[in-house]
C-alpha cells in the first residue's frame, strides 16, 4: 500500500512512505510537522488549509499527498524565514487578524497575488481572497494591508 | 478527516497505459485530474473507487490551442489556465469570463474544465458556455476514440454519457467566425459560491442566438425554444420580453437550500435579458468588457 513520496517542503526534502488515502494536509501536519495549514471545512470552501504547490495556491485538503510527489510546497513557515515578508509586516501594522486561524491561508493567497500583480487593485485583492474565509474581521483590515503592501515600491 | 476507504493509486505516464488501466478496472476506477470534486466525493462516500488513476502524468493534455478555428482544451487544462490563456482571451473570451467566476483561485488552480463536465453537477459552470457553443467531448478507450456533442453528454445530476473504461482527452469548440458572448452566474454572495442559476448566451451575426442555462434543471439545458423566438429579430423590448416569457418552458428548477424555484425562475428571466443585451453589444464591439459584473 505504501508509496514512496518525495516532498520538498519549504526547501527541505522529505522522503515519506505514504498511504494513498492520506491528503497533503494530513501529511504536512502529521508527518512533516508544519502546523500552519489548518484543518477547516475539508471541502475546499474555507481556504484555511491553503499551501503553495509549485507556486500556486491549492487546497491541501483536496490534494492527495502522493499527487504532490516531487513538488515544491511552501507553507507559511516558508514565507519570510529571514524576517517578515512585506505583506506580513503590512498585515501586522494594520492589525488585520483577530483569532488568526485564517491567517496562514490569507498570507499565502496574498503572496500568490502579489507575485502575479505587485500593485493589485482592490477588486484583485478581493478576488484573490474570495476563497479564504475569515469569521473575525469582516476582511477590511486584511484588504487594506494587502493594498498597502502593493503600494510599496 | 482521513479518507476512510483504501484504494490503489496509479499515475500512468502514457495514454495507452492509462486506457489499459481504465479498461481493466472499468467502473471500479476513478480518473483523477484536479481532484477538487473527486476527493471531496470520496471523503463524503459518494464514490468509492478501488483504483484512482491520476492522469496528470499524461503528456500534452494541458494544452489550450486554436486549430483551424476550433478551440481545443486538453483534459488537464484548469480554469486558471483558461483565465491566463491568450488564445482564449482572443478567440473565445466568454470562456474566460466563465472561468473567472468559478469557485476561488485555489480551486481554479487545480480544477479542470473537462473535470467540471465529467462531474456534471447541475450547477457546473463550464456546461452552459460550452453547450451554447456546440462543444464536443473527445473520448478515448482501448478500442478506439469517439466524439460526443455536449448536447448528448449530460444525462442527469452527476451522470454523463461516459462509459466505464473511457477517458475524456479533450474538449473542442468550433468557434463561429464572429460572435459576442456572455456568462452570468447568480450566487448567494460574490465569490466562490455554487451557482443558484446561470445563463450563457452567444450572439452571432444576423440576430442569431445560442443560449443555455445551468443549475435550473437536472442537467445543463439548451434553450432551443428561446433561440427560435429570437431568430432574425432585432433585440428590442418586445423581443426581449417574449424571450423572457419562454424561460419557464425551458427550465425546471428545484427549491433547495440555495434558492427557491420561484426565485431561480425570476432571476433567469432577468439574467437572460441582460446576457442577451451584453452578448449583442459585444458582437458589435460596443459592450461591457468581458468579466465585468453585470449582476
């Protein structure tokens, strides 16, 4: 049953023996030990399990870990390893989060957005975050922070 | 949390290998592309495949190309691929308009257009635009290939004409020389909701229209009666009103947690009128930009 799978997580190589029924979310949390991808709705709606798979956001609850064999995976732990990334600093300055459960997914969605559109419009920010649910803030301080990060030269 | 049933995972490297696996396991096999439906269906026990065949190792299936006026979407083309495709935005921008309102970025990065047709939930987004465009589904199996018009594809909720052992390899869309299009999707809120109702319109020169509705019948439906009523007539108020009055004959919506049948019917009338106008204006190069919010 076991599949030999190699994941590159935040630049580190992990050789794992996995059951195909294990999701990427389970493998990341349970095997690799990164805890920023959260177990939320487990149906792709809430965005709290968001990770970057080869640079694109995916729902790690809807990806089998075996599918990610050979892929480059970035979680929040891999963002801003040497000090906060600009968007993280902006989120901090705007006091954007309360409970923080959605924060890892939102940071990764913002990183993907800012990589493609360094100076996004409000509409682009809203569109990028449409799949990341936050139940605390009403989104406004999050949107403001990402717009501010996009204004930096 | 875990997928409770065990299964065998295989990732073939060639089409022949994939087809042999599908032939061997028939209905016990499930094809995995983006997995955004398959994995949640497996979690909910709606499907319980013994073998999962991951087709992401098959070469060439992610390509989006235009060949002799026909748009070809490989089975692995995702909604994000469609949104980013210069070929789509130049030749069939209404497909990108549709892709832009599917779920969320994280789903669009993974979910494929062909997979959306294969899942065949009544609220699927790819269906209406592609049905209005007379798209064809290309299918391969060990004993050969066949092509099914999308009009014969949907057989009910989550049911299609695909047989055990078969694999969808490509969607082809014979594009009209000139056209204007519009896809409108009604959700409970902006962003990532499933459709409560949707409509796709293609306007062709000579006051010729092709129309399809989603989420308001067991399967995506073509609105032939409305198309006939509009044939050759300029889009004035009387024509639009007559077309809207035919909506209840075409659709058969249900009431569920997302909307009542009455609301769906009312909104289909509203959306039809707006989509017809926008498509006609776009045909005349005088319409709102594709992707603009018209609801």
